[in-house]
C-alpha cells in the first residue's frame, strides 16, 4: 500500500433540518504532509468529537482504488482526493484483507487498524444527496480508522508496511458487514467480541446479540 494524498479541511457551515451546522468532511490535498497525533491529525478540523477524532478514530484512511467507481456514479461533482473525508488516500487498501488490530508503519508513524468508517448524513452533504449513504453501505468498502501508536509525519508517496499481523482474523470489512447485517453471524460475533482492538464501546452495543 502507498499514500497517494494527505488531506485536511476547514470547517464548512451548512443547513440541516432548519438549523445551521458545521462539518470537517470537506477535506482537500495538502502538499505539506500530515502530523498524526494520538487523538487526531494536527491542523485538521474535527467538529463532532463525540463521533470523530479520539484514540480509536485518530486518522481515517480511504482507498484510491474505488474513486473511479464513485466518479462514474457522480460524474458532475468536482472531484479531488479527500472526497470521503479521509485524511489519507491510499493506493492498494483492501478492507477484506486488513485485519482489525493489524499494525502498520506509515512514514515514521506506527498505526493500528481500529474500526471501519460508518457513513452519516454529513457524507451526504459532501455529495449533495443523502442517497450516498445507502450506496456507501452497499458498496462495502468503507475505509478504516487507525489508532496512532507512535506519532509522527506522513507524506504522499510513503509506503504502508505491515509490521505485525493480528492473530484475530476479523477484517475491517467483516466488522463493517456485521454492523449492518440484520442477522448477525455467530462466527463473526465471536471474532468481534474476542478481538482486543475492537473498541469496548462497540462491543457493549453488541452484547444483546450474544444471547
């Protein structure tokens, strides 16, 4: 895998249900690279810190490989890297192969895969339509958040190297599928609940499916 683009954004104001809100999802490429901290990306905009940023969502990675798919669906948008609100646009990122808990080296930063991205209405704001949410779920390539184990700089062109493979086989894509499946697979639930890198608050939400 390789970093294609490093992206940050400023706050953008929009109207939602008659109220003015702000979002940091409008991210664009930067030539300076990014400094990844334990809780977020330095100089990036995080508005809703209940659902974004923090240890388990310090940095968001999305695959460059699927941009053509989305461009075909939305050809009239003004396209650039960062369209999905990702801090790092990554070539070769495949959620079906990345395990939750895998540790990677990016530049001089050490990161650990923590959880896939759940789309919310702000992705619809970026794309100009809320139908993108269902399409995003169906496409099944959500990108992934990472924890920052060792802080540092990441630049476009940096390779992403696997340092340690998780012994738990749960992939980022399986995590995502489990979230939206009406019938929760017992095997996936077992992997999910025994994976030490799955955030505890996520596990707590799924206790009801174990009985």
